[in-house]
C-alpha cells in the first residue's frame, strides 16, 4: 500500500547552481550528494523536519501546459506566512512570475528557479 511521496526530480542544467539556490536562497537543507556509477550525482534537498526530498537531476526542464492562464508549478512548498515568505524570497532576488494570488482555499505565488522550473509557495486557510 502507498504511504507517501518520498521524492521527486527537478531537472536542472547545473547541479551546483541548483544546490546553491535551493539551500542558500530557499533555505532547504542538503540531504544526499552521492556520485552514481555513470556520472551524475544523486543530489537531494528538503525542508527541515520534512522527509520529502527534491532530487536535483541533470536535464532540460520541461514546459507544462497552462492552467488558469499560466503553467502549473512543478513543486509547491507550504508556508505558514505567505506574505513574509514572498517578501523574503523577493529580497533575495527570486523572480516571481505571479503576484500573491488569493483563492477560497488559500494563497499562492509562483516563481522560477535558475533553470526556469516553476515553483510556488502556498498557504492554506
């Protein structure tokens, strides 16, 4: 029986650049950094206290079909204060591709990582 999602891959052009963004800008922690037999590193990051991990894997980021007039985020990160998180990330140079959007269920704001992967922060009501 399925229990939980453990990790997902984010395709990046440069693992070191991606590691810097996810750890030093977003504040995630590095979990694994192991060479694989054929070259690429198995490099993962995660939010402190959460078992879920992102695998920063070499490749070309894909282009998703739009939903509600914009492409969906490939990764959603929960926050307990979306305005503070939005302001903090923006002050660190994060490129937001949406304003804070309010919905009946909560708020989101989308941004891009250095490879153009679309992420979003979310706060539920």
